[in-house]
């Protein structure tokens, strides 16, 4: 099922952006996947990448434990 933009009904494709968050007093960064409209450029988070984004957060936390 193809995702459609809520603003213009254009087709959506995967996109990524840097996510920054605090964990145990440290600033961590990871990639966050989201959907982006090919027509108007609107970006939004949805359930499509929820599991993948959670894994990216856990990997960033695990990297902190290695340091």
C-alpha cells in the first residue's frame, strides 16, 4: 500500500533525518526514518518505520555503553 501525503495526496517515499536526544546526561544522535512527499516535500513520522527507529535509538544507547 502506497502512502499518500495528507497535504497534497502526492506519493510518499522514505526519508531520513538526524535525531538528537539526551540519555544518561549525554547527547546522542541517530538516524530517524520518516515519510516524505515527492510532490510538495512535506515530511511526517508514521508507524511505517517505528520498529526501525526504535532500533536506531537502542543502537545509539548501546554505543554509549561501549565508550
